[in-house]
C-alpha cells in the first residue's frame, strides 16, 4: 500500500462504513487530502500517518 489510502481502505481498516469515514473527514475528525473530481462526490485520500496516529490514540484510550 502507498502513503495515501482511499476511503474504502480506511473504512476496512477501522471496520466502519465508507459513509462514516466521509463524515469524519467532513467534521474534521480525520484529516484528508481532497482530490480534483468530475462528479458531485468529493474524492478523499487519507495519509497513512494520519491513520496510524488515529489508531495509536484509540489504542491508548482503550487501555
């Protein structure tokens, strides 16, 4: 995998729905890169380091 992950990849890793990941991005909970798009839906990519940071914070909170 590369350094930029799709919404679907992040959703699969976090075990949530794609819509949840999109909502988190829109709410500013999850930082994402917005790509140029042709259709009406925003295209996001989430940096692997951002996901690792989120996973690390969640792991600490669960202890």
